[in-house]
């Protein structure tokens, strides 16, 4: 269940202190390294020293997808291109693509976060995991791949496109975990039935994301395949898959708060909302080097619950 006990099992006070320290560093870094942020902060009369901790988060300006498009392609990067190890980008179906750059450390953090998610889903280093997300500029395939390797599992990089071959390898390799979209996993389940190999499948758990899905879909997946299906959340602007996932209790997703500072705001007033109130999820990336973001508006609706922390 736990990959990094030191970070995942912090007390609320310890987490708050860590978040505050990292937020101060984040604000100082973007102020001095990203002209776009410096101008936004100066426009509201803010300097880095004005932010003492997460209690001052509300004073900082929001970041939107339009900001990334206005500075396309590399205007929001906080490091020279020589320090960028990898670039991913959105599809651009709703406008100009948003471009994300990762340093070597960013890739390491991303891998760690996905390893936490995979472990939370009950998979271990002796498992064989098929990655059936798309590889390429989309963050799903490589994000899942590096995370599975980080936690020591054997990775089968299948991507999508040949489902019968995927099922054949699932049987032949003794695959025990799969990472893909929930809709594709339902298609895989149908193919398994058509091929008559359900009794040969050793699958234990799936980690599904990259599209919305419902509890009804989860129930259908679990019933058809006899596994536990887990939700994973992420978006390319923040990191990719691995920002949060759900455990075996399926009562909500656990966000990796040491790296991603979440808040919920009213979509109309943009004022912070209390725990339990539904609003727009806003995330600040506390440790990213290549593309650090302050108060990024995800457009996703959810609520926060710190009661069990």
C-alpha cells in the first residue's frame, strides 16, 4: 500500500510545514526565472518575500491554459532548454497545444509519484505490468512506464492498436497488472471473452485514467475481469498521470501533497472553498523545475477532505 512511508505518512503539521517551505521556493524561483510570472506578480504588487507560507496562497495570481498558449512554446520554462530532458505536449484539439518541459529531476519525481500510485493499487515489484496507454507526446504511456520501472515491476510497453496481440501477451507473459483507459480495458475484456482465454488470465489489478469514468464502469470492469480497478488522475500541465490515485477503499483519490498543493475555488468568484464543498481544483506544483506552475486552474470539479489526514 505504501511506497514512500516518510512522505506519504506525514502528519498534517509536517505536511503544512513542508508545503510552506516549498511554496516559498517555488514563488522565488518563478519570480526570478519566468518573466511572465514576474510581470503577473508585479501587476498585483507582490514580491517573493510577501509569501510566507500556504496561508498566503490566495494572494498569488492564477495560471490558466491560455497563459501556456500565450507563451508557446517555451515561454513558461524556468530553466534553460539545455536542462530540459523531455518535452510533452497536449493534442491541441481545443486550441494551440500546451507544451510541458521536464528536467531530469522532474522525471525522477514523476516516476516516484506513479510508483506510489501503482503500489497503492496493490501491485509490487514482482508483478508484470502492461502499459496500454499511448506512447508519444501524450504523457500517459511514458509516465506509466517510468513509474512501473521505478517500483521494480516488469513492464510490457504495449500501447494500443492490436488488442488480440495484447491479450495473447497478457496470457503468455502472465501479466498481473494493466494501465490503460477504462474504455479500452472494457474492450480488452470483451476481446478476452471472444478469444476464450478468461481462465488463463492472471490479472489482479488495473490502473485506469486519461478519461472520465463512473463507478458503474468500475463495477463492470471488476466483474468482467475479476480484478480491482483503480482510478489515477493527472494532467500534462501539472505532470501527467500520477498526481493522485485511489486505494483499495475507493473513497476518493489521494493526492501527493508534498509535490502538488491543491485547493478548491468557486468557479465564479474564484474564492477558496472549505473542505467538502465542490468547486474547481487548483494545483500549485511545489517541486517542478522545468515548468513550475502557480495556482493552475484545472477546470476539474471536485472537493477536498483533510479529515483523515
